[in-house]
C-alpha cells in the first residue's frame, strides 16, 4: 500500500468535518431520491423510469458546463451555491406537494431541478479533496470521502422506505433541506488550506472545448476515461437491472434480490474502508488492471448462479473489484489534470460514467428478451475486461506512482 499506518499523513480537521457532514447531506439526498422514485412508481413504471432518467440526463447535458463553472469560480463557491439551490429545491418540493399533492408534473419537475443542480455540484465535490491534502495523501482522502458517500447511499434506500410511510414526500423533502443547511454551515466555516488555479474564461464555449481537448491530449487521461466508461456500462446495468430480471427468471424473492443488490455495496464499502485506512497502492497500474478482472469474475458467477446466496457473494466480489479500480483511477485522474482545468476534467469523468446508461439501458430489454438475463450479464463481464485491457496498455499509467 502507498501509505502505511506509521507514515500516513493525518488529514486536516476541516476535511474530516466536511466528510462527516457530507454523510448527512448524501443521506438526505438519497432518501429524497428514493422517495421520489417510490411515489412515481405508484403511477406506473413509465413515470418511475422518467423520474430516474431525468435525474441522470442533466449530468450528461450540463456536466461539462458544471466543470467549467467550478474552474472559473472555484469548487468551494460552486458547492455553496449548489447547496443553497438544493435548499430552495427541497423547500419548493415540500410546498408543491402540500399545495398540489405529489402529482406527476411535480415529480418530473423535481427530478429535473435536482439533476440540474447536481450537474454543477458533482464536479466541484470531486476535486474538493485536492484543496486539503498534498498529492501523496490524495488517494487516502478520496477513498475516505468515497466511503462516506457509499455508506450514506447504503443506508438511504431502507431509511427512505421507512420515512416515506411516516412523514410523506413533503416531510422527506424538508429533512433533505435540513441536511443541506448543515452542509451550508460547514462549507461557510471550513477554509481549505490550498487554493486552486482559476482561469477567467472557462465558462465560454471555447473554454469548455479547451477542457475536452486538453483531456484528449493529456497522457493517460483518455485511457482512464475509456476504462471508467466501460466499467460503468458493464456494472451499473448488470446490478440495477440485471439482478431484478435474474430474480424473476430464477425464482428468487424480492427480499433475496434486495440482499443480492446490497452485496455489491457491502463489498465496495469494506474495500473502501481498507483504502481509507491504509492508503492506495504506490504502483497504481496493478490494481487498475486487477479491479476490472475481479468485476468480470463476479459478473460471470452472477450470470450462472441459481442460488441467491451465490449471487450475493458474486455481487460482493463485483463491489470489491469496482472499488479496487476506482480508488486508484480517481485520484490519479485528478493528479494528471492541469490545475486550472481540474473541475472540467472531473465533469468529463462524470459524463463518461453517466452516458453509457443512456445508451445501454434501452438495449438491455432486447438482449434479455432474445438471450436471457444470464447472457446479458456475461456480456457485461467481457466489457469489464475491456477496461482492464485499455488501462493496462497505457504507458503513462504503467509508470505512474502515487508517491
């Protein structure tokens, strides 16, 4: 590992406070997202699908602009503005539900507003740890913040299921507002010890194009973006859509399917804890290659498993492989980015993670209908191996060291 227990540099108190606060905020956001989807599902699967899509689509359409804005004004300022926007959106949802009930137009508008604000918020959050720690501690810092987010996303769905039945959608929205207010106070109080370099005109079309061009020509970055895109296209559909479809084919109950889906979160969370404590590997190329292979192995086992317990073990393996890969890819990607373009690079990373869902999801129904769910998941395992191949053959990544 890159940082042992003896030589690990302590992370600043301000950073730890932000990570702790982000758990509360992510939990509120996750509970609200679950509540919106749950209420929408009461109107039928088509509305639920549209609500889910409209929270993702703005990240694809507005993500590059969000990164340019963060490069212009700095990640902290953008996070402050977006957090305030989330407060207003949550308050608006609560008011709209109280006046018009949870009607479909309210749900669709809420999804668009949340997704649009997140398109600006996520690129800034992704580079915020860089303002707190030196380069050799960035992997540990990002692993710790990633683990916090993963913990919140693990708790959010079951908590949302409980709360939506007790305090309704309006109450859940107000809880999200409370979490955002806590984050707003924390961001106002925290002053990162480092400053990023900001250009005066990255928000222009020329500035956005310049960021994309720089990413394309920076050694190692195209391979990382391609690898992340392949992993996202393989894992997300296999877990979020493949597991429910496989459960119906193989006679698993809804509870068993839920446990299987939680397996990949649990596997990822445990692996994140290791990297958050021990730091990432010094020779990052090795885990970048191994991670997708572990994911592929887990997907193959899931594709052929008839017992839900085997499926649970398989998804835990998938989650562990994903984190082995991303815990090394993400900090390396931030370190390779020019300081004045780091947020634009981060927004491009988010776009390549989200875009495959827009392309792949419509094809899944066709593949499953013709060949079955197992064949679809097996095909995803091949795509995951492609990420290992793309990253593994890049000479810049072969030579990169985290310290």
